[in-house]
């Protein structure tokens, strides 16, 4: 039986340069000729009420995008076609990746393949990037030159570093002299190498930008992991935290207790230190107010904003940094049919920029899109959860958890009063829970 | 596409995974979305990873899920994250979660 959607699928597959089948598109160069009419068998406007002829394009395969791709397939009972565009060959988790810096884990331990999304769920994974979006025509242009037409676009591009906020940082980063490793991958391994080869007696300095930034507790966890490594392997070395914020932005009392109890004399915390420049040649960080700081290994995190494609598409309408969305379906307030999820959005009150939160955004968005394309109203009372574990050494963790409910009156998500909370103290039991969480959420997004 | 969906459903049935297949309506979609708020830790549709530190919820008796969620919420049952998360759900939501998970079928072998 040749349905309209199958016809279109065949045409598109041909256009994408693949022979047949759902899998195996990864690495292909997608070439859809706009003039040939190849992808216009079904007009983008015709999909409402006909989910089996609709296409959702997901951009970015992190915690948000991978989850969104899977859940649009799942919740539409495999009716809606999903294309995921992601430049990397595999999913590398930022959560847990700080452990690589301590030497206890490798980047392979936090890496998972995209192949399961294709094989188990029929998501087409296209290894590429989107260079531009025509929001009116609903066409996304691939960096390789092809075009993909969509009914709904889900952008989950993560964060972009605002390099110009810190003088010389971009060049120092490109030269591999001052790394960020704020997107897990080769940079994480490179930073580990710097820490590992640093002579004993050196200083590892991490500079934290003003909130909001990706993963609020991440820099403090990283400082703990490096301090724990120094304690065992380089006992004369020090960790210096230079924080642009007034105080620790997440899990503050828990981290401070660990610093005073476990890392006294090894780790120093300096609040209200806003980095403004680096000098890679001398290993110097410059600040708005205070004296320069020199260190053997510099890990300078600049301020962050929505991923480049979101900014470029004109969606970063909150302070030119983050994307405002309608909370019932995460549709951009700047463009119809484009949904923005994960770290790129202007957060609601007490909503962290975390992997788990991006996973939660993705599910609400997927359900709302499936509802709309099925001709139904979106869920009027969506819920979001967040659980975030931070390691304080190689054996103990602390968590923060929260539940967020949509408020019809205020048209935003609000933390449910009385829900959520923190670990009372660092503990080993939750370290095993942290790994259980990681493996589960990776499977929830990908498998 | 329909054929693809059937193949997926058949493959899932063979592996013992409940599919939430069958007629879907807006209410079923919302119920499944509520269950999805548990999935990051308890697995997609309540099918936990074999090595998970937390139980799979799919196929658990509804009454048991309701009882345990309320025990977490009241503090009668201790825990780390669950007592904090359970307080975020209303009675109606807990009941809907429990009904949907109970109907979702047996846990993964």
C-alpha cells in the first residue's frame, strides 16, 4: 500500500541520497533541491489533523534534542516523521563528564551512540548543522547546502560562549591554551591532559560567569573533582575558584561544607571576581576590579547565551541572550512553528539550565506538538521535574531536585511549593544513584 | 508509515515492552506525558534499565503506586529524591500516574 506519506518518504529518501530504509542516513550529505519540488509533495501547512504526513525537524542532539526526537516518535505512535540534525557522531554527556577531569572516568564512559534513535525509533539522524532557517517557508538549510522542510522545528542548540566578553579568550581557546570544556567531548580530554601534566605545586583556576549559565553547580563540582585529584596525586597544588557571582549559585552550603572539611588548604573560593581578560602566554586572568591572577591551568568560562542558530534566527528576544517561549508548548514568542528547548531558553523562576530540565522541556514540547498535529489542544497542566547530582569527590554526591507545574494564572512554570530539596549531606549512596540516573536518562533520550 | 508502526509494535511486543499502542486520544496522550515525568530515572514508559537503582513502574498495581507515592509525600517512607519529588504531585496526578502505569503492561524481562 502506497500512502501519501510513504510516497513522500521515498522521494525524500531519494533526495537525501539514501536508497531505502529508515536507518543509515547518518553521514550522508542531504541534498533536497528546492526547485525540483521533491519535498513539496506535502505542503507544510497541511499537516494539522494528519500526523502521519507531518515532519518534525529537531536541531541539536543533546539532552533536549535527542529526547524530543524520540518522544515525538513515541508519543505520535510512530506516525510523525522526525529528522534530527546533529554535527557530532555520538552523544557525549556533560553531566558526569567532570569525573573525566579527575581521571577516574574516560570520555567513553559518558558517550552513547545515536544509532539506537534510528534503529529503535526510526528517527533519521543527519550528521550536519543547520546554517539558517526560513521561518516563513519552514525550511532549514544545512551547512552542507541541502534543505529540509518542516511542519514543526524544535531547536535545542545548547549555549554559545560570548567570547567577546573576555578579552583574548577566543584566541586562547582556539590555541588550546585556555579551555572551557563546557560541552563535553575532546575539550574535556584536553583539559584532563593539562591537569594531569601540570607540575605539582601549580594552581588550577576556574572562572565562573554571572548566572544564568549552563549547569549552575557544574563549576563547583569540577573544582571539587580537581581538588580531590590534587589531594591524591599532586598534594602541593591548589584549586582556585574565581566566581563572578556574589556567592555559590547552587548547592552552596553543601559545597562550602565539603570545601572546609575535605579541601581545606587545597581549594580557595573567591566570590565577586568577574573575569574580563586572559593572557595565555603568562597564564593570567584579568578582572573587573581585583588584581590579576596567575595559574598553571586556566579554565575560564565566559558568559553564555542561546546557541548560535537560535540567535541568528532572531529568537533570542530576552536581553538578546535567551529565547522567550510559550510555556505550554515551548513555541518561540518570536516565530510560529519553532519550538526552543533546553539551555537556550529564558528560564522561568528557579528553573535550572540542566540536562534533566532539557529532557523535561523536550517531553512537554513533544506532547504539545503531537497534540497540535493531531488536532487536539495541548495539555493545559504540564509538569517538569529536575534532579541533579554533583560529585564532591570520587565517591560521594549531593543532589538537588525540583518539580515545576504550569500556572494557568501566571502563564509560566512555577516550582511546586513544598516540593524539591537537597541532600542533607554528601553521601556514597547517592553516588550510585547518580550513575543510575545517568544511564537511565541517556536511555530515556536515546534508546 | 502504518506498516512501520506495526513493525515497531510487533518488535516491541516480542521484547515484552508495552507499547501504549491502540487508539490514542488527547487524554491518553496527557496521561502518557505525565508518566514521562518519571522516565528520566524510572525509564521510558516506566521500563527501568536492568541495572537501575530504582524500580521499573510499568505494570505495578495501581493501588501500590498510589500508596507508595503518598507514603513518600507524607514522609512515612524515607528516601533521597523521591520524598522531595512526590510532594510535587497532587492526589489526582498520582492516581492518573498509577492507573496509566498499571495498564502499561509487564515490566521488561
